C-alpha cells in the first residue's frame, strides 16, 4: 500500500466539499513533490470544531500571518508536553471531516483531517490509519502508541501541515511520541472519536522514494495533549 500526503485534497474540499479533484501533493520541507495516486472524491461529514479561530498576536505563527490579528493555530509557548520541549502547542479546530477507502476490506485506509480556519493560509492536522497487513492500523477502539514510528511504515500516522495555501504547505510535522486513544471507530457513517495524549510532532523531511520521515536538525516541535477529535467518515469513491 502506498503512502499518501493529502494537503491539496483537503484544500479543494475546504472550499468545494465533495468536488472531484486530481490534486498534486506537496511538502515544501521535504523531497516530496507529486504523488499521482489520489482519491477521486472527497468531502466527508463535517463535525463541529471546538474553538474556531483566534486572533494572533504580533509575529508569525504556523498557518498565520505576520502582525496583529493574524490567524493562530498553535500557541508559541516554548513549554513542555510529557517532558518534550514544544515550539508550538494546541490546535484550534474550525472544522473536520473523515473518509474511509474500504474497497478492499483487507487493506482499508481511514483518513481524518481538521483545519484551523475556513480561508487560507491554514494549518491541517491529519490522522491516517493503514488498516490490514502489513501495517495493521486501527479499525476499532483502543489505545495506540506512536512512540518510535516513522511515516514509511506507520499503521497509525499523525501529521500536521503548517502554513498551507492552495495545497502547498511550508512545513510538515510527524508524531513519533505519544498515544492516540480511539474511543469510537466502526466504519462509514459511524462516529469516529479519539483523544490525543502527550503527542509530540517533529518538523520532518519525507523522502519521496522510501517515504521515510527524518527530523530536521534544529526543527520545530508541535505538542498536542488532551485534544478530542470527532467526525463521521464518508466513503472514498
């Protein structure tokens, strides 16, 4: 099963939900530029997000603009989460949706996405579950560790794309610490609910051949703890 990077897909759905699209996936901080395999249709059921957007202070935040009143997703605190130093923490969810590709029930792909504003630039949180062998990502409730995982072979992958506009994102973060508590997960049309515990995402580069995620020396970190995620997945067509 190939790996997927979805920020362009989400950007199209953000403004025209349910529109068929053939996106280019791009991560400006990595080796990845294009991936031809793409979903034909996106646009799951929106779930009410908590917090919406908030006015940013002076300075630049991921997904935001420089100066007072910019869009702010994470908060630059320099704090800690589970012992980790955090460049950014928190995520203000303006809306979220999910979909499931279960055409082959032995190798399903579940994707959850949340965004922090309904206009660009925006930040995008994404969870992917590569269900079935060989990755064996979750398809039902449970507590799942992210410790030591890599995008090349993760069954449950937690990512965050920062400062995205028209499908292009300045930075990508990958979580290799923490846990995801899946509270509800039963398939298309059924609620998906999860909670993030002490999740630490690191700024990475992704190799387009091997899909290996490599932390950038001196790169930023984004910490999420106690964040609830909710959506009702549609079927990818």
